[in-house]
């Protein structure tokens, strides 16, 4: 957990997170004297936003909520995903994805791709919905059957049956059925082409 100021001498808190990119593997709580950045903080999925001078009760409330979430989230998702998928074929399996009110239960074959966003993961569905999950891509990957999904980049896992095109034009890319263009790491190219039947 990082309590991060926004206005700092060398760069802003937002700039720091941007420079760290995928290396961000912590929860962010912004602490600042300025309230005009609340919306931007929410856009980068900050857990909370505390105004200076920080109120002791608000700080304790934030810490207690962080403790509860961290203690309950991992075990609950492991148990739920195991129970959901007893005896099911890979394409029929479901994954429990936490939302602010509880869980979304998504059939894995309805997932188009998953993309890492710092310590969060954006899950894009076939119906064009996008779910932001406060779990890293590495935590979600074990619940995605290998028969359906392929990691094409350190930050991206795709549903292999939803690839519309593979392109070598100005880099390596796949274009998904919804038109989204996703980068392919060179180290992942051979495995991907094999999965696509052209390796």
C-alpha cells in the first residue's frame, strides 16, 4: 500500500505511476491538499483519496477497509472459482470477478481479452462490456483455461478463438473480432502462431 502525494518536487504522483507502468503492484491511496484531482484519482483506480491535513478517523477507516478487502478477497475468489467449475468443460467454466457491490460471474468463453492496468486488470467481454478488477493479471490467469486463452504479452491474455487478424506491419499485433488491436511480444510470437495454426 502506497500513500502517495500528488504535488511533489520532481514529478506528480500521476506521473510517477505512469512511469512505473506495469511495475505498479501496490494499492494507491492519494494524500493531497487539493480536492480537484479526485476524478483523475478515480480514473487511475486509486483505492481512496485523503485530503490534508489527514483526519485520523478517515485514515483509520481507509486502513481498516484495506485490511478487510485484502483478507477476504483472495480466499473468497479461490473458493468461488473452484466451486463454480466442478465438472464443467473449459468453455462452460465461469470466473468470479469482484465488483464494488459483490461479484460478477462471467463465463470464460465470453471473455475477449484481459489487459493489465498497473495493479488492476481490465477484462473485455464479447458484448463490449469492460470490467475493472482489483487483481493483477497473474492472479486471474490461473482461472483461465489454457485451451482457450494465450498470453501474447506480459500485460495481455487473449481468447484465441476471437482473433480476427495477425499483423507484422510496424510491429507484431493481433486484431480481435471487435476491432481492438493488441501488441504481441516477440518472445510470444512463435507460441501464438502455433496456436493459430500457422506456426
